[in-house]
C-alpha cells in the first residue's frame, strides 16, 4: 500500500522531506502546503503546491502530514489544529515544553480519531531513544548527550524570530575535555554550561539596536539562558558566503556499571552532512508508523518512545524477523 504524504511548510525540512520521500519505496508525495502564495514557491521537484488554508479540500488525498514548521511559533499552533483532522508527524524540539505540546496534540488527535507522532527527528528523536535504552539497560550510571559542532535549526529559528534580526545562524560546540572525561569512564558531574557553548552569527535589520538584540538572545529562556552564548554581528553577504551549510551531529553516551567494578559503555554517534535532510529522513520513517497505527485504530499523540521499531520499516514483520534478528 502506498502511503500518501502531505508536507506542511516548505523550508529546510520541507525540502528535506520532499527528497526523503523519493528514496522510500512505499511513500508518495500528495502535495506541499504553505502559508505563502503557492504560485511563488520554487520547489525541488514538480509536486503540486497548495495554500495551507485549503488543506481540508485535499483530505481524501492525504494519509499523513509531515509538519515542517518551526518549533518556536509554528508547531504549537499547527500541530494541535491539524491533528483534529489529519494523522501527522512533527519535529517539535523545545524539550522543556514537550509535555505541554503532547497534551495539546493528544486532546486534538484523540477527539479527531487520528495518530500524531510528535517530537521525532534526531534530538528529540533517535537520541531520546538511545538515552532511554542506556538508562533502562544500565540503571547504575550516567547519560551524557553532546551536540556539534553543528548548526542548530531550532536555535537558529528562535534567533531569527527576535525583533531586529534580519538573518541568523547558531552553532553548538561540544567541550572536548568533557567528552574525553566521559569516554574515560570518569562519570563526571557536568553542568549544562560545562558541556557546550553556543555561538550566534546575526545580521541586524536596518535601525536595530545591536545591544538590545544581543541581550534578547542571551537571556532567552530554555534556548540560550542556560549556556554561555556569544553573538557575532555580520553582514548579509558574510552570512550567505560563510554559513550556508547545515552540518550537525553529536553523540549519546551511557557510562555505567552492571555490577561493582564492571564498567559498561554505550555510545551512539551521528555525523551529519545535512541536518535537515537527515531529520526529514527520520520524519518520513515515522510517517509510515503513524499511518499504520491510524489504520489499526491506535489514535492520539505518540512520541518515539511509543512507536515499535518494526513500524518504521517498509518491510513486513516476517521479513524483519528473517533478515535482521
Ligand atoms: P525553516 O525556517 O526553514 O522553515 C520553517 C517554516 O518557515 C517553513 O515551514 C515555512 O512555512 C516558513 N518558511 C521557510 N522558508 C521561508 C521563506 N524563505 N520565507 C518565508 N517563510 C519561510 O525551518 P527548518 O525547516 O530549518 O526547521 C523547522 C523546525 O524543525 C525547527 O524549528 C526545529 O524545531 C525542527 N528540527 C527538529 C530536529 C529534531 O531532531 N527533532 C532537527 C532539526 C530541526 P510556510 O511554507 O508555511 O511559509
């Protein structure tokens, strides 16, 4: 059975989802839905583009929506609204607010008889699963997550929404000495500030006050306040020339002991040339799971913790048992 996907929002992730669907044997792109004038959107392929306001007219052509809006202000509105009528997947990444987002989407999806997988991608997403595996398997120990050096889309998006910012990127840098201590099995106590720093490159809007913009960024709760953040002001030309790529990655390490003096380490690493293309590849695999759960009548909001791994694969359960176990 072909699963028909609608893309909501056509930015980095939207383009990535379009690319990722083409690589999957059982997924097809039903259309792209945008808040902008559809006629003005230049897409990678030749998929039809529609106004998001008209999405209900296409309900019979769509099995699952992949929401590609930003976590700062798009997804908190779009996910609960669309989950009333469509099964969907989103990549909501504001970790502190995930429980509230889950509750809002769950109420909508349960009432609408849809299945909505929230907060998938790689972090939250695959990294969350690896944190869970580590803690479940090695209850005595510590879990460490390091990111970067990489461009964080969620944090870049948050900076771009600060008044006075015309363009911006944000890099996350891991602290190499902290990583070395963790790998050596020291299980050090590391504060948020010890593990990473954040580096912003910002283009100011005409007339904007640089100091006010810097202050708004470094004091932003959840996103920047817990870190040492540097803000560098650059020109639009420098932003385009030096910061166009979107590499990222990182690792989750569980360092523990199965009994006194018996050390065990689990490490999961991602090295990503394109963060949005990889995140989008995760989202479409979860779209397959959402379609299967909806068909089974398993409705409401889900996170990656609630999805059986076999549901992500295009292969049948029988094939997976024969090939991968
Ligand atoms: P973008 O800023 O590229 O796109 C966000 C939305 O903005 C789009 O859906 C689009 O909506 C609109 N938009 C895009 N380009 C333009 C433009 N040129 N002019 C006007 N509007 C535009 O965000 P990303 O795709 O990079 O990231 C989206 C979210 O993905 C992030 O906020 C982050 O939360 C999440 N993410 C999650 C990860 C995870 O591991 N869980 C990893 C990476 C990202 P429309 O078409 O309706 O205008």
